[in-house]
C-alpha cells in the first residue's frame, strides 16, 4: 500500500489505514525505531509482561525468599507504628 507523508504541526507523519492496524494488532501506543534504514513500528512493549509466570516459577522452586534478613534500627523499634 502506498501513502504520502503529511505535515502534522512541526512534524511529519503518515495515516495508517484501519485495516492495517487491525491486521497488525498494533494498539494505541507504539514503539518506533529505525532498523537497517527502515522505520519499524511495533506495539509498545510492556516491561512487566511475563512477570506472573516468572513469579509462579520462582515460588515453585523456592526461590522467592528474601535474600537477607531485615535489619531493625532503634528508630524502627521506638518510633514505627503499624
């Protein structure tokens, strides 16, 4: 599909037809980068994708314990209220 680059304020952009957005399943937030001289548009990555599964595996392996014991200060003993 061929399209034109258009002016959008001080920038430029393209209009992406709805059918292409539907076929690519790109959401409303995207990552844009240049790879090998091409502009690549991808659905925005979600930094915490897969964490639920990773936490489940950690718990199964017993690897979800604190690394060190908590250290209690005098302030913690005297001043802190739960």
